[in-house]
């Protein structure tokens, strides 16, 4: 989505453009108003650059930057920016339509309608039907073979599971793996009757008849490390500056006082004797039990927890878990293990007692004795001895499982081999390969037929649809079928050609007819976009050269093509991602405001206007301009603003006034003398103002009111002063002759 224009440099009237402060981000519907030659078409060419992804061959050397929801887009990355943009402007008309009677470029690459092509389509359709039936026949035969084999596998797998008394899952899926194994060599998997009988008996033997493996002890101990860490920790004393010697030497009293301090927090009297607590005494006691001492005791408590966790607590094994041949020496090792456990945990208890004593008297240094000899080594060695017996037992237990598993595996392979030989698995696989190859060939043929048929159908249908759609829109815009589009063959390709109602080549088209045809062409071309909801469309002055009777049709078409009502509500939404609509006609601008989505976040109104003979700006439409509902009110506002301007020679003030006043006089005189299309503004002005005053007014306005004469305003100082006089004469006349009309106009501002 485009968010705004960050800069334009070197593109026509946008020589050094940067957005003015407060310029609103683009919305979903963006309306752009500006008089002829103000810079609207030049702005549309900037959007056309995004459509092409490159410079127009006739216009180059400019720079720009768009702000988008995916980052900045410039002339350097426009080709890869990914935005889907379509632009209708005069360049589109010149590139796509030819108004000299030559065939124009078509909307699509179309084919010609032909009876022979229709017959070929019918032939291809019949052939496609035969191909579909052939594929079905081959697939049916292959499926029947596969289904029969699958049923046989299920039956055989169930029988194998029963014969071998298998407890694990064994279905056709598991049997398929055995079939793949035996396919590598039949002879090595075939058992003699004696071998099959022996393996079957072993496979049917219950696992309960064999003792399971026993986990090893893997004896470990942290006792030696903890004993070494305890020495310096218990010798350490916290640095307490205000220690009370009596409490230091009397741990029970110290513990009693420390607990009492907690119980007497925020109390004034002693709970024991009832006497008042002296503040000095409390401070002294609190100083004795400092944070340093508390942190040290916390450290000792943590270490005591580690000591407690070092207990091994060995529980004797049940000797019946061990195979009989190892049971006697296992009993000896089991007893030794328990004795070593008691000795080890007794030393752990000694260490715990030392730590607890230190916790009781943290300010007294303690000296640790040497760790009792053999406590740890005896425990570790006892673990090694009992694990050796367990390993011998486990070797037997594991051997039984392996032998039973091998017997089951050999028996399953034997039965799988019998199945493969009985059902001729190899021959069946060859048949499946043949059927599969036939289906692949038929499908490839079907795809080729489909492509050829689609190509022929496109040649017949799309040209007619494209022509009919454009003709329908042209008729809607012009109100008749006086100009239509026909499909004609040029160089082997179809092209659209403009013809009259009688079939003759359409030449000497009016500007209005050209506009209608070009716009119809553009709208129909938009239908080529598959993801229209992602498109960004810019339409530049679609009513150029059309009279006021047609702006309602154009407005209705834009509403139908670009907007739709949300189901179940009064709200409208855009069919495309963003639409930009520019116009010089204020009445058309007012109509556009009434269609499509509403709201500030969805709709933006902009103004394009000249700020010097060679420069224009793109800005927010002023609120004072956006509020007017008709061109007549807008024109009077320009006239009124000019009269109130302190410096009427300022180019920005003079810029709009000649066109505005000339058009205002045209509409005002028409309201007085609506004498049809034959009457001119000069004739009506003569009748209304008088011939002399009329010429004074219209002479200067005619002189300055064309875009190709804009430079005259800045260069012709002799006539510039006449503009103010002409404006004043118009206002003075209305104020004198039609005061109520002037009062109503001023009230509308």
C-alpha cells in the first residue's frame, strides 16, 4: 500500500517537490482536484513509473521516492517493489488505442472464432473421455490386485502372531518389513522343520521364566569433599564489632536472647518480667546479632543441608532377584554393602553434629578432626564388589532375551518367505509397474489434450468477451452504439478495430468519443488482473472532453467497478487496495466524494495547484475548499479570496483568478440567460453587463485564462492591473443588480 510521496525531483512542474508539513498519508480512496495544466497528469506519470518499473522512453532523468507499507520505493527499486499499479492517463490512451483507423493493440492475445476450431475441440473432448476411461480401467485392475494381496497379508500376519504367541503388535504393516527382508535372499531365511519347531518353542516361552536384569548400584560419595570444606568454614568467625562477651561464651543464652528480640519487636515491656525495655539495652543486643552474623549462620545452614544430602541410605537387595548360580556370593556382597553404608552414614552424622554445634555458637572457632579412615573407601569398594555380581547375572538375563528375540525373528522371516512364494510377490510387483506406467502415459496424453483444448477455447471465447465488454461500457458512457469495437485479423493475431454502426472504420472521432473509448478499454483491461484486491489504480481526469451530462455515467461506472457495499451494513469498501481519482471538474469531484468508503482513515482529499509559472505542489485540500458542494460555490470562493488578498500581484494569488472568474461569469450569465448551446458567454455578458463593460471584463479574462498562457501573468505587467479591475466590476454589478444572490454566495463561504 502506498502511504505518500516523499520527494519528486526533475519531473515537469515537480522540479523540487517535497511534501508540505502535515500532508496526510494516502488512504484507500484518494481524490485529487486541480485545474487544467496544474500538474495532475504529471503526477499520474509518477504512478505509471511504478506500473512499468522503469522510465518512460520519452521522459527520464527524474528522481522520486514513495513511502509504502513495505519500505521506500524509488526509481532504483521500482521494478522489484512488488506493487501492482495500473494508470489511466493520456499516455495510456496513446499507447493502447489508435484513432486513425488502424487496428489497436488488443486487451488479450486472442484467437479467431472458427467452425474448424470448434470441431477440433469436440474431437479433443471425445478423446479426453476415452483417456479418462482408460486410466480408470488400469487403476481398477491395479487396485483389485493390491486389495487381494492386502487381505492375504492380514490373514497371514494374524496366524503368525498366534503361532508364536507374540505379545507385541504384528500386523500386515510389520509383515511388509519382513517381506522386504526375505526378498534379498530366499534360501538363507528358510528353516528346516526341526529348526522351526525349536524356534517356535523358544518364542512361546514366557519371559516370566527368566529373571530380569538388576540395576547396578554405582556407589558414589560426597563425604570426603564436604569434610574438607567443613574445616575452614567451621574455623571461621564473623567480624562482629559490638559483640557481647557473655553471649559469645554462652550459646544457649545467646540463642534465647536472639529469639527474644524477634518476639519483642515493636514492644515496650518485657514479656518475661514485665519491666520496661531499655532502649540502650535493645540497641546493644541488636548490635550483637548483626547482619554479618545472620548471613554467616545462613551459610552454615546451607552447608548443613549439603551434608544431610550426602547420606547414602543403602537398602539391601532381595537375593531372589539374582540367578541361583550367583546368589551365594551376592548375599555376601549385599551384607558388606549394608555394613559399609552404615559406617559411611555414621561419619556423615559426625560431620552434621559439628556443623550444628557451629550454628549454635557461630562466634566460636571450631577445629575439625581428621575424617575417620576407610569410611568412604569401604563404601566405594563394596559398591564395586556387588556391581560385579550383578553384571554376571545381567549377562545371563540379557542373553535369554536376545536368544528369544532371535528365535522370533527367524520364525517370522520363515513364514514371510512362505507367503511370498505362495502369492508370487515378484510377479505381482511387475504387474503393478506395468499398470503404473500405462496410467502415467495416459495422464500425460490427457494433459496435452487439455492444454490444446484450452488454447482453442481461449481463441474462440476471449476475443468475443473482450469486445462485448468494451462495447457495453462505451455504449453506457456515450448513451448509444455509434462507435463500437470489432475484432479483426492482423498478421496472424487478433486486434481490436473501431467501427461505426454500419461497419465502416470509425474516423474523425470527437474528443469525447476518444475519452469514452479509452476509459472503457482501461476498465476492461483491469479484468485481466487476477488479484484485483491487491491492485493500486490511478485514474487521471476520466471526464476530460466529456460534457456535464456524462459525468454521472462515469461516476456510476467508477462506483460499480471499484466499490462494493459490505453485506449486511450500510458501509462500502474498495474492491482494489487503493484508488486515486483526479479531476479538473468540481462537480465530478463532488460526485466522487459521495461514492465508496467513508471516513478520514479511508478517504483523502488533495489539491494540485500551480505555485509559479514552472512549478506545482501536491497538498491537502483545504477544509474551506472541501466543504463546497458545487463548482459555482468554489469559483466564488476564489473570487472572494482574491478581493481580500492584501497583495493582489502575488503570483500565488493571481494564479487561479483568471480561470475562476471567467468560469464564474460563464455560469452566472447562463443562469440569467439559459439560451442553449448556441449562446456564448460573450453574448450573454453583453446582454447582462452591457457591451462596453462586458468587453473590459472578458478581454483580460480570456487573455489569462488558458493554461498555455500562464506565463503571461508574470510577464505582462500592463494587463495584470486589469485583472483586479475586471473582478471588481463583476462583484460591483452583482452587488448592485442582484444583491440577494451575492448575499447568499457570501453566506455559503
